[in-house]
């Protein structure tokens, strides 16, 4: 007889598995506040991209220094990042129901 083997313990009876909670038909995945936050985040992202538009020159031989303005280099990317943070928060936030 091999002494290195441990005796097998008796198995406990399986407990009744709880059914997984199911979503009711006709319910949305997110609450009203989640959708409101998603729209706010989308607004911030769109505003950031709109602030980046422009700065070009009509004459290709003339350089326009407006390309490197505070609005395009700093403000617009901050608004876009803030919009993405709001979007992530809106998705992760649990509805109050």
C-alpha cells in the first residue's frame, strides 16, 4: 500500500445553486442618469474636436502660427480626455434601481 496518497474526503452534497439575476424584458441596460452622463461626455468630446478645427493657411507658402494656439494644443485635448473620463464613469456607474 502506498502511504504517500492521502485519503479522499467525502464530498459534501451540492448546495442548490441560486439562479442568476435576469434582466426584465423591456428594461434598458443603464439608468436615466447614466444616459445623461453619456450625452455630457459625448458633448465634451465633440466640443474638443471642434476646437481643434482650423488654423490652416490659404496660401501654402505662408505659415500660420494659429496652429499652435492654446485652444488647439491645450484646451481641446483636455476637453477630449475629460469627455472620455465622463464616458467611462457613466458606463461604470450603477443605476440607483
